[in-house]
């Protein structure tokens, strides 16, 4: 265990950041799952409505460093592709 004050503070901060990142990742996974379920259930209008909110959430997670920018781009691209295919 850390013994210096600065190391103890860094440990406290890392615990808080870890909890926050887990919460954000959980929200992101839930949003992605709900859109995928809507697409698979042929509910394209619901998926299109949720897409804007999910893209915003993906961008927010990438800007905060929870996910990598390339991963965010990949998620958005794949969702848009799946919705376009379901619409056609």
C-alpha cells in the first residue's frame, strides 16, 4: 500500500475515476445494446431516434478518454450502416 500523501491521494483519485469510467462504459454498452435490439426487431424508427442520443454519448465517452477515438468512430459507423441496411 502507498505510504506518501501524494501516493494516497493518487490512489483515491484512481478509484474515483475507475468507478466513474465503469459507470460511463455501462451506460454506453446499454445504449448500444438497445439500438441493436431495435434494429434486430425491425423497429427502425425507434433505432433512428435513439441513434442521435447514442452518438452523442459515444462522442462524450471518447472526449473523456473512456473509449478510444477510433473505437468511437467504429461504433458510430457500424450503427449507421446497420440502420441504413435495415431501412432498405
